[in-house]
C-alpha cells in the first residue's frame, strides 16, 4: 500500500466497510463510481477541514461526486447502518465493554456553517433508528430530517455546537447526538443512551442497555438516577456539592446518599481520549457543515473507522 498522505482506509478496513455500503448491482441507473476512492475523499475532507470544492480531483475524483455520495449516505442512514453492522459483529465476538462513559464536547461553528436561518428554539441531530425523547425531530430509518436550529446555539464561545457521545469501556464510540452549544449535558443523558443500538449477531432484539454508565457531575440529577435505576443500569456519577449540602440540610428526611464506585469512575477518561482522537479531524474540531445531520454523520463515519480497526 502506498504511503501517500491522501490514502485513509487500509485494505483491512475497506474489507470490513466496503461490503456494507449500498450497491446498485442488479438495479437500473448509472453504476456507482469507485466507492473506496469516494469514501477516501470524504475522510480526507473532514481530516483536512477543506471546502468540498478543494478535495483533490486527481486522488478522489470530482468533488461533486464525493459530496453527493456523502450527502446521500447521510440522508438514507447508510453510515448508521454500517456502524450498527460493525457493532453487531464486535458484540458477537465479545469485544464491546458495556461499562459506558458519557460526556459532551463543544466545537465552534464556522461562519460557513452559520449563514443560514436558525429558529430561536434549537434541538439537535441524533440517529434515525429509534424514537427519541420529546424535543427532537425524528424520522424512520431511510429518511433523516434536519432538526430545527441545525444543532447550533449561542454559548459563551459564540455560535457553537455540542456533541454528546457515549463510548464503551475501551473508548470506542457507540452513539453521538448533536445539539446547540448551550444545551445542558445532564438533560441529554437519556437521549444519548436512546441512541445506543447494537443488533444481535443472532436472533433477538438489539441491545440498548449498558451495564453501567460513567458520567461527570454535570449529569447528576434525581431524574437521571431514577431513569438509570428504572432500566437496571448502575450509575457511576458523583454528586454536586449543592446536592450533598441540600440532602444534609434535610437530615434523616434527605435519605441515604447515592454510592459512587470510585475505582470504576477512574475509567471515565476513555471518553476524553476519544474526543482527543476524533478531533484530529479538523472538520470535526470546527464545524463547517450547515446541517446538523451532515456534521453528525462525520462523527459516525469516524466511529466506523474506529471499530473497523479492532478486527
């Protein structure tokens, strides 16, 4: 394999991802161009953070072909389907650590991503395979719709977007939800967990429930703890100081403090390592995409590459 800086997928990765992409074999219409070259072009665009028009034609073909294929795969849910297939294979091999860490990271929205009308009330982008909590625009798999506000909001950093992510115990991504940068982390915990869906390699319903959830103090609340307890998920979330003080003021009426497995909590850093890794892609570290579903699809593509490396 050539050492060219334009090549992204290894032969082993393409052997895992290529067969999972759509094919028009047996269908009418113009045959799809070299899919590997196009996917390499998509990866290059996000890794380098260049405009679509600046994707090198000599290495990846016409930029319009690269962009249209990416947009098509985003709209019809292809990237999520590929990720689910990789997760199903990994789970069947026992490679997923179901002690899940959840956190969020903010990216500045470039002016190219913000020169569009945004409703005052913002929601966010999630996958399109299952219903999600109220406040999200959702459609069945095969026809994702853009959420109101495009997942861009105003926070201290200006116009920003926030990606809420769940990773397994090894730091490999399981789910990603995009919202405006001002969105509270704790309020999104249920939505992030709802985005986890790992099909079984054999018969049975997809797995959606982790064994334990590790999160920082931003995610602590009675609502989240009751939600996790109701699903039989162990919460590894420290309390805020004001929560502790409020309980103590109530005396015996404040109830027993929730326990914290300090040893398990030490593993929360895996989600931070995931952020450090995925933000090596300049097109993710700064959001240039106008559409939230387009920006989120880059995170999902990055997740596909991460899982394709472990086999």
